[in-house]
């Protein structure tokens, strides 16, 4: 298991700051003393996993495409020595290079996308790869065989964009669906439909701004931290998750490190649930 940071925010449409995400997400580990024993899962992570944090991809300010190419190259190399990768963003545009490398190693994945936003905007030639178009590009490049989106809300993209997504096999659950059905039942539907290797992408703005104020495009009416952690845990325990990213953590807007803290715990939940899956054989 390898952890890698991609400190860029040049794919951001609104407020930047996610370039400081990896540093803040790592920093939130400092509050844990000693071991990594998950008290709910009754599992010590390091008993079952060897984990290496290789630091951040070296990036050059203003060189968006070049930085994304560097991220792809790094993940490609890492996938030759490890089965699973955790990527700390960075804005959501890091998804495309990471999934290119993961799909190259594992084949097209089932893609579970947690976000307030669909990120399926076409964008046109001027916006080929931003944080609002990354999921569109991933689908167009055939890096996934199934896409599940959870937590959508707010305004946009357009009806036409959602029609395009539906035609391309994207299933989505809005926050209205979460209110009616409950998050864990929705996750159960994903678990029963997903096939093969699974990749999780967690845009931290899927959480309500009260739980994650430190992000560039907050949208009221989102998930609680408890729902998100339970959702990750359920998915990782019941499917074969080979990679995960946590993106859009923007520390300049954070308060009391709450966003960095929950982003850190999303990673730990993935690690602990993976360790438990290994323990169970
Ligand atoms: Mn978002
Ligand atoms: Mn996003």
C-alpha cells in the first residue's frame, strides 16, 4: 500500500487552496499517538498492511498538464510495486492521471465517486481537464466499466449533461435519494452491483460544509462525517477496493482542522477496513 500526495489546485474553477491538502491531511495524523488500532473493527492496521508514504509528486507552479503527467508517471511506477494506492489531492483533476495508471495495472475499474458535484461537464477544448470535467474524461477514456455517484446536490451541471451521463451508464444518487433511502442502503446497492476491482474517489465537499468547511466549492445539505466513514467502511469490507483518492481539501478555508481531520480519517478507514479484510482472509 502506497500513499502519494499531488499538491496542485490549478484545475480549480473557484477558490484555490487544495495544493496544501496533502500536507494538512498528513498533519492530522499527528493527533494519533502510538498504534493504529481501529476500535470498532478491532483491527491493528500495521499487523496486516505494509504502508509507505512516498511523499508528494514534484510539481511546477502554473504547469497544470505537466504536473498531471508527472502524477500519472508516479502512480504508474508505484503500481508496478504495489497493488493499492491512496492519493491525497490536490483538486479533482488529479483523478484522470491516477485512474489512467490504476486502470493500466488492474483493467477498467468500478468507480465509486463521492461528491456534491457530478464533474461530468464537457468543458470544451478550453477546459479539457479541470476539477469539473475529470469524471467526463475518465468515462470517455474507458477507464471504468461502471460509475456510481453518491451525494450530488445543488445546481448544475445541465439536464443535457446528466442525460449524457445516463447514456454512458452512470448511476447516481442525489442527497434527496440519501434522505429517502439512507446512505447505507445506497452503498449496499453499489456493493451488489459493482464488479471486479473498485476505485473510490472522495471529493471532501460531499460532506456538509459544517463537517468540511475547508474546500473550494462547498455545497450545503451534504453527508455527515459518520455517514461517509460508514460508507467507505462498507465498500472496502465488501468489495475489492484497489485505490482511493481524497481530494479538494483546501486548508486556507478550514477551521480547527476539521476538514483535514475527516479527510485523514477517510484514509484511515480505508486502511483499517482493508486490513480487516486481509485478516479475514
Ligand atoms: Mn465537488
Ligand atoms: Mn469533484
